[in-house]
C-alpha cells in the first residue's frame, strides 16, 4: 500500500511541476516529458505490471487535466509501461544507459503516435518537420532529464524495498 501511495504522490508532484515549474525551463518551447520518464523508470525498477499501472495513472491524470478525451494518454502510458517493463529482467539497476536510451526511444515512439493520431483527425501530415523540430529535441531533452529523475526514483524505490523487506522479516515465522 505504501508503494501505491508513494507512486501516486510522485505522479501528482510531476503533474504540478510539469504544468508550472517546467514551463520556465523550456528550450525552444520544448519541455521534457517527465511523465514518460517516471513510467519507464518504474517499469525498469519494478516490472511490467507496476510499469503499466504507473503508466495508466500518469496517463489518466494527463487526460483529466490536459487531454481532450479521457483514456487516450492512459492507454499510451499503459502500453509504454508494459513494453518498457519487458527490459526489467537481467538489468543492472545502477546502470543509467538503459533508462536514458529507453526514454529517448520512448519519446520518439510516444510523440510519433500522438502526431499520427492527431494528424489523422486534423489533416496535418508534415511528419518530417514535426520529427526534426519537435520530437527529436524533446527526446534529447527528456533523455538528459532522465538521468536526474531516474536517480531520484531509484533511491525512492530502494527505500520502499528496504522497508518492505524489514516488514516481511518482522512477520516471518522461522
């Protein structure tokens, strides 16, 4: 239960920061996709199920506060969490290369899907322009930011795991 509450608090803090503070550190009107960093980080640290649940939670918050339809970003977040969670096994958690790489690739795929579905409904089909001017810079900015956020989430996850381990030892019968 403590893990669920902690992840919910992290997602709410992310929502507040992304809508307020991160607006002031824009580079050419691009901000890092911190929700995607949280989804991928939790997927790598905890696996597919918790990654999918984190993705759904982040997506539904984004749908409620920023989206025009309910469930679109929740579905995208769930899928990102599930597929990033597949890399959870045989992964050395202290290595930052995989989270940074997955955040870069994740942003490219995530924003491409958003563009394609938006282009389908709006009729705007200049993907190359969008890729070069929006998606790739956002992917680089997100990958750089991923190092900091992954480190924070790694230490939060480590503390939760230690407290859960202590609780299990407290109630184990030997």
